């Protein structure tokens, strides 16, 4: 494979061809204008960006979010995080091998500006679903707001979500694709003159004088708000296994950034660890981008994510290995395979159950944790602070939008605006949207064998009801109008409009049409893959809800109506005996997910806990066994938590090792958190005038006054 | 009260208490070391930036730090534990005639005390610390035998050795009273229990006054607060600790160096001093020190800051430590008031306290103890703090 760009996508537009030239180790490569260095490198098949100074281990992308420094490269002589810096025409990029050299600069006449402090009623950190929704309410209430977001486009992780959202249409735009919800919210926020949006800006710290340090497009500024709203979302948890830092092992968030934002095809064969919604959705996004998904493993006996997401994946031909854990990612310099094994009821690996799958990428999607350091510091320092969305509690984006709205109103009220009380039903809706997936219900197959009607392959209580809102006949109901319930068709006339088939976020509704008579039924199935992959007359394999093969059928017609929003509605001619059970079309052939003939056993002792400083689980474990209970002492002895990410990744992993060693939480002293929460050059704090960015008053460095010291 | 009996109880397991406990155990004593925090060095030791120099202007501090330098400089060979010692020297730079004069005057005293320190002219100073702003540089002093090490790794190294020598440690345990009978120390009570002893060493750093008061005594130690920071790791480019003693709005001197693993550590002396024990981070620190650093060495503008923190300097009225026996309470020894230099003084002070506690003083110790006597009359501040 030589081209690593996505050329065809069912939902996303294909951006312009690469026109920009840059070099990697002197070799000229092409990049798309505006893309980050990391994506430009991935597009050219490069995913080892450097080697660690401690042991020479290869390094690649990990968070793709500016939070760690694993993807650092040398760009035009300076060490930079490749995931945050756009590639420029003529840029010379080189791997960061070992420690970077701090380049010499002239001793020229530097000018400095004073770091200014701005005051504002409300500062919102994070322009994702929660922050944007809060900004809308605050905008309506006339509150002065600065909204800070680290990306060029607002929307947070919504911009990476190509799938249609769950929830209800009224509360959170259910049935609309996440990326479109993000755009809608951003457009709404930008209509308010009292809401100032600072994109490409990072919050760095909350200080004890209740000022918040912001790097605004590279320029440092302090903001002193009356109220702070932390809507910084979540970060991905990590996992310890052999080979867990090999280039090719990274988070599902990084993967979605590469694929859905930058239209990079970073993998040919992908394996996913973790059966929560994040992992299930990432696997689906991979399939849409033309990437084979070799499999997904989940340590629990059932996937934690929505069953519709799981079922959708299984129907497309991706095997899900429940009660399985990852043993190792294997390969010399980059991932070449993954080894998994079965777990027994006591979480022990079942000997002999190991299986190895060839793959080039292993996604870690083992859960999220709140980005709460700004909230904690503000609380400690007595700055009035609220949090919303994942920064408050990990839940779906639909819930984040709703808690954002609630916090917006609460803050407006706290700032003296006459907004009235938060409607009590908002709290109820927020609680419902946050609810975990409920009971699994046996699918009800209708008995009717005539006319037209939908079949709901929806068998789990989740907060979702767009099908009930969309039906023009009002014939789809949920008992008791409970959004958590499962829909039913109340046998009124169906006009075969197929809108319910198109709107279902779980792709779990089919429409059966018996009107032609004979021994075949027309079944409409939603399909979100490139149009080129399917046409009338093709034979496809159809599967039931759980992924069991029902047989091969002929495609009668393929259409992509506007209301389906890029999805296709595929009509197949199915025999009577299987028609009602058809829930999907297989897109991936079984041979893709077959294990390798022999198992690969990785011998290297490289179960890395702290990836910044490359501290192994063995080192941490031996300290714990020697009696260490303070994570700060562990840090002093091993450097775990001392690295570039600021101790954001390893504390959870270390705590887990403590638990494995039988140490209780009450015995453990946690890692002290100190600012700043992202590495920033000294020049930014110094206020060095670079000639770029906002015009500032220029002041010379410290005025040389009379010497007051007493040597 | 438990029946545990110790020869000495050291209060504080940090920069001073840890080497003191170790040296006491080397003398064959049964030692208990108590600390209010969860593990070694979690008070002020971990806030120290790691500079170690003998180039002071006080004879006692020069002698103690020369002792310390010997300990730090050989720790890895002797004990197999890397404390990241690097002999990079200290460079005090002068950009104005005023500082040149001050530093040259001081040089006379320092050379008289036998220190290896020289005046470097502008060109020589640019070789000592490449990247310094050339415009206006007059030169400065350079002391090549000074250096740096990791305070945290040193404290853990001393801890390992102390444990090996039989010192007992109790962490997360706060002293509530030093028990006395007939003018003598008889034990220590904590929030968790009690221990019998005839000798207590106060090595509680910025918390020394409260410990002294727990024994019915007092100590003129008041903490003030300094903020420090550390950068990403880069390839070696700077050997010495660079010190700029010029004042600027909001600050006195500031200093920085590149430690052995490659990170640049930096600190500034605020003016006016921030008195008290508030260690919460301020928004003023980074812009203040960043501007001075980048102005002094422009290439630092591209160096990424990783982390900042605040630490406490246990200050005394005259800026010199308080080391010695109490005149009013037998068995009570002060090793306090290090004024921000507890890390570099620690091993020297610890060895001295161990000799004092065992009545095994060496030649020269008496002069040091006289200079640092807790009972002294406080005069003016030391020239080069």
C-alpha cells in the first residue's frame, strides 16, 4: 500500500488533492493544505515519528489531541507535537530521535509585551456539545462569555461522529449525524455578540488568584472570570500489555481524528480493544473508511456499549470476542499482529486460549475519564465553577448537550439574570439521557405477512426515539411514551416512505413489503457504505440481528434519498422464511477475521505504564512490593508521571497495579497535580513579540533600575 | 505511650532530616524518623531545584556544603544509586558595573576560604554558558566544582541507606508534643502514638517553629515562598547554574540550570518576599520569570515549560541556619532555618548533628556550631544568599 488517504466515504466529502510539498528526512512528500504534520505523515505511510531517549523505543501517535508528546517531530529545527502543528509548504520534518536540540537563535533585540488580564462574566473551557449548549443559553441570557477551544473547528468530538445520534429529536437532535449537530450548535453560538469564541486556544491552568491562563492562538493571556464552566470533555483510559506503546497502538479518539477529520486511512487491518460505545463506533467508522476490522475484544462477558452498535458491527461481519483480553501487540518496530486470550470467571487467562490475528493497528478503547483538573483547581481556589458533559460525568454526547444547557441557565441565574428556574423536566431529560443501557429484550417479530410494515431489530432499553417522531402517519409508538422503551408499530397504514429506516441511529429498522405477492418479500435495509460497493442485481449475504447468516439474496434497488442524509436504502428480494429476520448486509468477508495459524508470543518486557518516561509495569510493581504507597515517591524513584503529558495517562494504570497487588485505595497517596496542564514554550509566557497575532503594546524587558539587593 | 525506646528521634524526613537520620545510624544509634507527609521528601525537599554549591560567603556554610558536595559527588559509586549528580559549576553573570563590583568583592572572601572560583571575562563567560545575551555582558564568576543533583532521588538514596542501617520510619505521622522531664527530653508524642527517647532533632524545615513549640520552645523560623518550574528535556546545552542577581520589578535574583536528564529547572526570588506557607500556584510567576530568562538567554524562548510549583524557604532573622543544642532543654537539637538551602546543606548538617549527638566533634566543628548557634544574637543578612 502506498497511498494512505481515504478516496471514498459514504458520509464525508473527500477533500482536495494534496498540493503542498514538505520533506521527511530530506524526502519530498505531498500534503493537503491545512492538515497537521502527523496526518500528512500518516498519509504517506509514515507512523514511526521518532525514538525515545531512554531506550530507543519507536514512538508514534497516541492521543492526537495535543495532550501527550508521543508524536513529537522536528519541524524546521524545532521540536513540535506533530498532531497540533499544521504542515507548511517547504517544511523540513525529521524524526525526533532522543532528546531534541534546542536551536540557537540570534541575540537580537527581543521585544516583550506585558501579559494582559481580561475580565469576563463567564469563561467556558471547551467548545464541545456541553460547552456550546451552555454558550447558547448564556448567549440568550445576555451574559458576557469567552468560550475557549483548542481546535480550529468547534464541536469537540462531535465533529468526528459520522453516525446519527441517539436520544430524542427535541432534546438533542437525535437522528442527525454528530458532526452536523456540532455545526448547528457552533452556528447558533456565533450569532450571539456577547459570546466571544477563541478557537485554536488552550487552557493551561487555573491559578490561586482565580485567573485562568489561556494560550490564545499562541499568545498567552490571563482571563479572570466571575464564573468558570469546565466543559473539557474526557480523556481515554489506557491499558497495560506487552507492546502497548508500539507505533500502531493508539486510542480510538486519535483514530477518529485521523479518519473522520483528516480523511487519512491509517490502517488496512484494525483490531479494537474494548466493547464500549467508543470502541464499537470506532470499528464502524473504520469499516466506512474501507478499513478491515479484524475483530474486537471485550473483557466482560457482554459489551458495555449499546447493543444496537454491537449488533450493527456483528452484522457487518466483525467478530466480537467477549470474555477476552489483549495479551500483547506484536511486531518489531510497528504493530504486525495482536494476541488475545480468553478470561475465566475469576479474570484469569485460560491457558491455551491464545489467538493471534494479523493486523497493523490496535485501538485501545477501554473507557473514558473526566478531564477535571481545571475544575478541581478552581474549586480549591474558590473560583465559582461548574462542570458539564463528560468533564462532569462520562455519558453520551446527547446528555452532554443537555447538562450544558442546564449549566448555562444555572450560571445565568447565578450571575443575576432573570432566567427563571431550570425547568424540572430538563433535569429528568438529562437523567434519562445519561442512563446506562438497560435490559435486553427478546426481539418481537410481527406475525403479519401482508402489506407494508417496519420491523424493529431494537432489543435494548436505551434513550432513543427518533423513529416515533419521524413517522408521518404517527404509527410508531413507544409504550407509555418512555424514551427508554422499545418502539412498536401500531398497525395503522404504513405508506412505505422508509423514513424510519433512514432515521434509526442503530440501523435497526427494516421495512417489509409483501405487496408484490409470490414467494419473495422486498426488504429495505439501511446501508452506510460507499455507493460504489453495491448496486441493483448484486447478490449480498444477509444476516439476522445477532449476525447469524440467513442466506444470499439479490439486490432489487438502491437509492439514497435526501432524508436519508447520505445513507443508502437497499431493497433486497428475500424468501418469505427469512425476510422478517433480516437485519443487515454483510460488508466484510469472513476470511478477514481468521486468526493466524500459530500464536505469536511477545517476549519483550515492555508493558509500559508511563509512556512518556517509559516505566514498565514490572518496575512499578517491584516498588509497590517494596512498600511504596505514595505515587509521588513512585514518581521520584521511577519518573512515572514526570513526563510530557503531565501525569494524565499513568495514574489510573498505577492505581490498577496497586489494586492487583492487594493495596487498598485508603493506603494510596495520589499524584500531586501541578500546573501547567500542557507544555508551552517559555517565549509565550515571556510575551515575546513575534510579529504574528493580536497587536499588543510593546514594552522592553525589565527596566534596569537602581540595584536594591544587599549582597 | 508505647514502650519503643530510641536513642534519637529525628523530626522531618526531608533534605536535612533524612541525611541526619542516616548519619546518626552510621554512628550505631537506634533512630526513629517521623514525618507528617506520606513518604520521604514530600515536604520541601521535592520543591528544591537541585543546585549544590559551596560558593557562599559564610565560612560555616562553605564548610558544610563542601562536606555535602563530597557526599553527593560520590553517592553513585559508593551506594549504587543514581542521584543524577552533575558537576556543572555555578555562573553568576554581570551585565552592569554594579554587579561586577559586588561579585569581584565577594570573590576575595571566597578565594580566601579556599574555594575554586574565578572571574571570567565576557568571552570566557560565553564559553561557560553559551547562548547568554552578548549585548552588555561584562563577565561573571564561575565555580566549576559546584553542581547539581536530583533532590528527590538524593532523599530516596539517603532513605535506602538509612533503612539499611536500621533507621525506623513513620510517615503520615505528626508530632503533637516533645515530652520533657526535669529539663530533659524523654519522648515524642504524635497523632498516632508515642516514643521514648532522650534526644530529639528538629529537622522540620518550614514547620520547625511548630515542632519547637511542641517542646515548649520557640524557633525564629518563618517560611516564605518561592515558585519554581521545569521544562521538557532537551539535549545537553548548558552545564552551569546561571544566576542573574539583578533585581527587576517584582523580583530579586533568578537562576536556572539544565539537570542531568536534560530538563531546565528555574526559580526566582520574589520582591517583596511572599511570607507565609501558601504553596498554591500564582499567575504572576511564569510571565515574570519567562521574560527574564528569555531576555538573558534568547534561545530559551523555544523551550517548553512542563510544570511549576511553589516551595517554602524556612527563613531566619539573619539568613543563616540554626544548628545546635538547646540551652534550655537537654537532648533537643536544632537543625533548622536553612533559608532555602536545606538540600545542599543537608548531608553536611546531618553529619555534624550526628557528631554533636554523639559528642564526637571534629576540629573545626566548634567554629561552625558557634556561627550557626541557635542562641546567637542576630545581626545583618548574609551577603550572598
